[in-house]
C-alpha cells in the first residue's frame, strides 16, 4: 500500500509515518510539508499514485478541503478509479463544517490529530467506519 501524509509540521509527518511503519513495515509512506509540492509531484508523475492520502486541514496558504477537491478534479480528469482516497487529519473539532467543504466522491473520512495506532491499523486493514 502506498500512503501520502501532508502536514506543514515535520514532527507530525514523522510521528504519523512512524505509526504506519510500526503497523506494517512494508507500507510505503511519503510525506509532504506542502500541498502544492505534493500536487506538483503527482501531476508530473514523479511519485506513484498513492492509495491513500492523509492531509491536515490547516496547511498554511491552503487547507485540506481545497486540496481534496483538487485531487478529486485530478482523479476525474485522469479517469482514476481505485486510488487517491483522502482523509483529513486535524485537531479542529468542527468536523461537520470541514466535511461539508470536501467533495464526497473522494473524501473518505476524518481522524482527530494525532493519529492513534488503532486508526492506522484500521486504515491499513480497511475495516473501519469513519464518521464525517
């Protein structure tokens, strides 16, 4: 499985990546401090299309909902069906209003920050239900 974590905090990226590698040492996890860097690499085919993208909501010059909607446009334009599932990871407790900003076809759910080991296990095993 190929995972991308996008967060403007390098410590959060490190901790979340470590959690994924703790659960499954074979999972490939790439981290980005900028949504624009990720989008540039994705659109230029510099990275393998991730199965799952976890993004922070507050990303400095943009937000996670904007990123999710841009990924959705990319996914539609490139006719991609089985990759690029997106999740928000945030400490913001106003989940309902954040979820309303995201295109529902690609937005799969929301996790509170920081990710917990159980979140990662469930995500990797796709045996979870995330309320948004």
